[in-house]
């Protein structure tokens, strides 16, 4: 009987330890700003890339992905805006998040434009080279 209790206890501990070893999508988070434009960033599969850029969605302008290899790097969620103040129409910081999916290299190009004015050139562009190892 005591042997059965010992075996059940050992199995329970093993199950609890293995439950904590499940696969995760998270890794490190790499944060970039306007100062990092044109640079090369290295990530591992599962890492998150966050890019924080100045913007003001109340004017109709927003940061949007123009080009990226979605097999290597995928945008996660919608851009998040944090205003500089509580004043209506205040500018602030727009943060875009991406997850590294697979090994490879891609150029990530973002444009700051009004999506309802496709014939007008973007006010700004932001590019980085992303290498996932």
C-alpha cells in the first residue's frame, strides 16, 4: 500500500513539473523607436518586436504595415495609441507589435498615412531589417 502511495505521489509531481514545461509563444520582447530606423534587429522564433512611433490618429493618420514577409514576422493585434495628454486631439505614441514566427530575413516597412487617401504619398516611412534565427 505504501508503495502505491509513493508511486502515485511521484507521478503527481512529474505531471505538475511537465505541465510547467509546455510550449510557449513568448520569448523576449525587443522594443524599437524612431531612432532605430534603418537598423538590423535579430530575433528568435517566439520573440516579440514592438515598435513605438510618434503619431496622431485623431488627424486620420496612422502607422500601417506596407511590406513584410508574413511567414517570418506577423503583426499581432491592432496598433495601440497612448496620448501625450488628456487633451482632445493630442498626439502621442503608436505601438505596433509583431511576433517572430520562423527563421529567415525580412524587411519591415511601415508607412504613416491616411488609409482613405491611397493616392497621397505617406508623410513618413519606417524600415528595419529583421533576422529571425
